[in-house]
C-alpha cells in the first residue's frame, strides 16, 4: 500500500510539472509573437513624425527655417532668382511660385546680388541694422553649394561687375571679396559714394546750406561738382545707383515727422551735364523736398508720404516705391520710362508695414515683395511694366 501511494503521488507530480512547463512555453511564444508580428490598423497610419529627442539629428524637412520675413531679393531673370531672410537663402525657378531653401546661415541676409542664374553672392549680418563687416557667401552653381568668399565692409549696397571685381560704397575688391581696398572720396559725404566701375563714381556732399553731387572719372583721385542746390535742411542720407558710366540716379532723403519723410530723386544720363527732377516730395512732417525752397509743395510724386525702394533697369527706366504709414494699405509702386521726365503709377496698393523689396529683369517683368513685422511676406509679379501685379506666393 505504501508503494502504490508513493507511485500515485509521483504520477501526480509528473503531471503538474508537465503542465507548468507547457504553460511557460506557451507564454514565451505569445510574447515573442507580439514583438515580431504587427497587425494592420483599421485606420490609416499616422503621418506625424516621431518625437525628436535632444540627441537626434533633425532632417531638413523637420528643421525648415521660418521663412515668414524676406529681407533680400535678387533675380537673374524673370523666372530665376533668390530671396533671403533670417537664417536662410532660397531659390525659385518658376517666378516665385515655389521656393527651395538652399542654404542655412547664421544671421540675416541683408543683400543678394547675381551676375547670372549660376553665380550669385549673399551678404549676411548678425543683425540687419548692425554696421560693420558682413559675411560674404558665393555660389557658382545656382545655389546648390554656397561657400564663404570673404567679408563685405560696411552695410551699403554692393555690386559685382565680374566674378572677381566688386564695389561697396568706396570699397573695391579684385579677388572676389577676399580683400577690399578703399577708393578716395571727397570730404563731407552724405550716405555712401557709388562707383559704377573702377574709374567712374558719384558722391553726395553737403557744406553749410548747399548739397552737391560730385563725379570722378579717375577712380576718386579728383572730384568735380556736377550739381549744386541750396537746402533748407541738409539731407540725412543719399542713395545712388547707376546704369552706365554717364548715368546716375541720386536720391536725397530729407527730414521725417508724423510718419512722413521728404525726399528728392534726380537723374542724369550725360555725366551730370543735365539733371532731371524725377521726384520732389515735400511733406508737412518732413518739410520741403531736399534741394527745394521751404514753400515748395508741387513737385512730382507718387502720392505716398515716404520713399520706398527704387530699382534702376537702364538709363531710361526705373521703378519706384512709396509708402504711407498712416494708410490702411501703405504701399504704392510707380515708374519712369523716359529718364524721369514723366511718372506712371499702378492702380494697385499693397499691404505690409515693413520695407518693400523690388527686383526687375527688364522694363516689363519684375518682382515685388511686401513685408510686415507680424504678417508673412508676400510676393507679386508683373509682366506689363508694373501696371498689373499678380500675387504668386506667401512666405511661411
């Protein structure tokens, strides 16, 4: 009896152990099955990117820079060009409908310049309003690659006349921006001098109650006064552009008050022998247009209350912006196509209380970009010389 009892207990123990082992094996297989196999969900899978940890390297799609505010624009032709902003440079090949970010930068792009669709430069500053040197970036393959080319002295407008030679104010480089040398300029210069090439340059000076435009044809060694006008108040700034050795468009910026700024724009096509008054905008807040009497109120204007950008296409054609900061829709665009003798103006007005940007391929086709501190920049294009503008892109 004792033996049969022990055998029964042995059988029972064997059965229990086999059940326990089988249960453990089944549990392990089910666990492995959940790790390896997946079940297709009833709904579409999420397209949201995975959560990024601090030590992950973000992809370009995940780190697209904020393109809300455009700070610089330059086109190579009507279809192709670049814009820049805080931390980025982008390119379009369809006249602004679509943009591809090509380069991230540490700072704000303050200016772009292009010789053609492949070769372009960008000036980058740590702050848009900081004077001093700016980093100069250069591309020779349409922006696929950008590299440091040196630095641009000052905060002024620069333009390249060849891949090696460029001018910025009275600075000149002959090695693509690596080094810069100063060209001599007269005393008492207002704003920045402008050199069309290594020999021909222009400058605005002011002494006592007289403002002058001076010209050099020998690289700054000598300067000749080619226009002189009495001023009630001296200009606070001067902007010069040129479409040829004998050509100059000279803007004098006057006083400012009550969101109004007085200004004048003059043009010569024969080296300063004759001058055409293009704009003479007096205002209640800013006073008389620079170079005109205190009671002068009837000068040519586009109807705004302060100057916007102006873009010179050639010796006959220039496009002009004006702004009215007290208006609900502040931006106006106009033009001259006869060297400044007459003005035309678009019936359209444009929103945006920041700087307006212009770029033109020729007398008919161009780009306009409006900016605002709290709203996205907006791009418009024209193909009829500025009369009609079509919205093509809103930057985000």
